[in-house]
C-alpha cells in the first residue's frame, strides 16, 4: 500500500475513533439539562461551608479551599468520568428517555425541586441522628471497650 493510501485511510479512520457514541452525547445532553455544572459549583461551596462550620479555624483558608476544589472538582474536569459512569448504568435509549422526561413540565419541576427535597431529607437524617446520639455514643463506647479488651489479650 502506498504512503498516500495509508495517509488517506488514517484521515478517514481517525475522526471515527474519536467520535462520541450516542450514549455519550445523550449523557452530555442530560448533564446540560440537569445543570450539572452549576450543581457542582454549588456543591463545592456547600462542602466548604460545611467544613468551615465543623472547623472554624480554617475560615482564613476558605478561598484556598474553594480554589483547590474548583481546580480538581470542576465540571469540565469531571465530565469525562461522569459520562462514563452514566453510560455504564444507562443505555443510549434510557438516556434519551431521561432527556425526554426532563424536557417535560414534571421533569423541569423535578430538577428545580430536587435540591430542596435533598436538603429536607438531609435535615430529617441529621435530626434523627441527633435524637439518637446517646445510643450511638454508647455503641461506640462498647465497641471501643471490645477492641481494647482484644488488644490487651
């Protein structure tokens, strides 16, 4: 085969090997519909704020923390891995169905209300833990004693 034929073949095949699958395209459409980029930004801010509530001494470093997380957890850097997660779980057909659902009024409302619902669910969980914290502390103390007893043998 002549060099020119090989070059022509490579020019034809190369774009095909880098073309996105239908499932990948559908996953990206889904992410755009869900506002994944904005959701990740908000998650970073909430995560940093939560860390600062738990450890107020870190407050002077808030901007450093946000800079670090924005660098390593931003949408563009995570998107290829997120796409892979979704296409491992959902077929192209299922992703199209999800995209169709989220285009409906109910789907749009789901996207809008989901953060509020998740926050309320989280509050219920936190309240449940707080209401039963003594039981948890007792369980930890009992397990700690078992571990110490085993180590002393």
